């Protein structure tokens, strides 16, 4: 779901890493993994996000890197300049207690928390943009053997954050500052066996391949904004998706995988 309430599906290639969000000095990449899982009576051949890789550059410093994995939701790793690593750690999923660990440096805030035994949250903010990575169980968790995935949410914290450099990425490009939501390709979940295939067609610039990055913390892809001094928003008129006028932007966008009828 984009920053205007836009909706589109994006399966991703198996084990491929995509640039989900790219702004000046702030980038979020995510690994997609294919899986077969159950949505009640429906068998889905689809995908989930399993890892996130965040790069943040602070003034006068080399970029910091933050890694988080659905497979190990009770810990996150921060790598600073000189390859110095800082670990954030909380109690694991099977311990039913709240827990918080955090790290702050020159406006950067990284917080790992857990409010109950089935969900952990990693929040990363530089004062302009924020990404929240939620490690959650698959929908129908018992049927799906307690497997875990990541859901990502992006938020604009500062009103003028996109004034000089409009963000991009699979989800980031929806922070385009206009008053149109663009609805792209969505998979059909009405049959008993669903094989997903949508890759954002109609709602994203270019093709899915344009958003592939070669390594977890690479900020280089077709529409990268990490090093940009200036960048205009995407040209929505060139997108083939269904456009709907909205009153205002929500300043928040999400990437999730749950029962589509519940989203």
C-alpha cells in the first residue's frame, strides 16, 4: 500500500534483494523468498519478505548498516564505520514478556522491541524518514508451522523531507507529493490454489528488474536517490495503472503479506 492508499502486488524473484525505499542518505532493501503456504482453504504459491537491510548516512560519517531477519527476530545488527558491530537483543518469541533495546547516534534512532511473544519490531529513523520492520508469524500460523516473515512500513517524519530529493524504490516512489493513488497489478485469490505473479505492473516505474540490487547494502539501482543532490518525483502520467484522485497524502506506506481480504 502506497503513500496515497495505492495498492499493488509484488511477488519478487526467489531470494532476490530489491530496493524498497531510497531517499537521500536513507535506503531500505529487502530479500524476497518464495514459499507455499495456506490461507485457510486456499493454497498459495507466493512469497514473503524475510530480511531487511538498511543503510543510513549521518553527516560526516560513513554509512551505517542495519540488518534484521525474520528468522532471528530477537536480535538486530548495526555495523558502523570501520566494521564495528553493535548488537541489539531482546527476549525470543517463545518468551511472553515485553522487551526493548535501542541505539542512538547523531539523530539516528534504532529500536528493537517486543510487546508480546508473536511479534517483534525494529524501528529505524534519521529524523526525516522512518522504516519499521515487523517480524510476524505467517497468517494461519498453526497451519503454516509458525513460520515468520517481515512486514515493512515507511513513514515521512519531516514535512519537507522530499522537497529536494523525491524518494524512490518499489514503495518509496509513492511518496511523490501529488494527489493521485495509482493501483497496479494484483493477484486473484478467489481459487483454491493461487500462484501469484504480479510484479507491480502499472504502479511502478520501469520493471521489477530495475529495482534489483547486487548486494544487501548496495544503494545502486536504476532510480537510486541515496547520493542524489536533487531528484524530481516520478511522472505518474506515464504509469499505466488505474489512477484515483485523493484528498491528501498519508505520509505512510507499507509492504505486508496477509490474507488479502483483511488488508
